[in-house]
């Protein structure tokens, strides 16, 4: 049997993945992605019409991309510390 607190936390986590990731920056970068939330212009424009499954899919992709960027930034920092300020991994 599930603990009610665990179930509530699980439901809250599921709900979070359907909320808008908007960070109120709203500026497209050179790749056509919002500098604040990372969504494409199409994803931003269609957000209110997306199903919960579509919103969840976009948010999971954004979370994955954010994790990859943090890892990449951390690796670059460590690389520069080891090889010097001008060094970049190839």
C-alpha cells in the first residue's frame, strides 16, 4: 500500500512536468530557442493547446538538456583548471 505522503509527492511531481517552464526572459537566441526556458518559438506559441503528455515531453527534454549543459560546463571548468585558462577540450 502506498503512503499518502509518497502519493501526494508523486502527483505533485507529475503536475510540475505539465507546468510552463517560462522564466519571463522571453528572448530567442541564435538557435531559435528562448534564452530563459529553452523552448522553441513554436513550443511557446502552442503551449496552451498542448496536452499534458506533450507538455511533459517538452519539460523532460528541457530538464535533460539542462543537466547536459551543467555537466558540460563543469567538465570545461575542470579542463581549464587542469590544462590552463585558454585550454578547451576537443
